[in-house]
């Protein structure tokens, strides 16, 4: 994940930064770093109205991932289909979690 770049909400971002808080949450919630990288690279992004962006997998983003990395990658990531990451304006991952309810659309 270090040094990679992606596009989030139409703007290029650096995905190398993961906050200390995010690393702790990744360990506590058993979300591997490669899943976070896939989230930032292929996930659907929604503004959180607090200055950050929530990135998560939906049906469209899972299809994008499967086209890019193959069906095996999608099957591997199905375990973390409910994972999400919050990315700050500077591109750093702020926190990571798993959701049990749908994200509200604004």
C-alpha cells in the first residue's frame, strides 16, 4: 500500500498514509492491509459530511474488482465485503471498520 496512488471522488490521492488509529482498528477488527488497499482502489466513495470520504464495497465496486483482478480475488475478498474505510482529505486512511447496516444516502 505504501506509495500507491488511486483516484477518489475524481481526485488523485496518495494511499500510503494509514493513521495509527486506523492500524489499531485494522488489527482489532481483523481487516488486512490488502483489503484496505482494495477498498481505496476499487471501493465506492461517499462523502461523510465531516471532511472525509467513506469507501466501501457495493455490487458495482465488486464487479470492478473482479474485472481487474479476476474472480479469485473477488472470492477472497467476500469475507470482507462489509468492510469500510474512512479517508481524510489528504488521502490518509483515518479508520477502518465493518458495517452491519446499510450506509445512509444523503
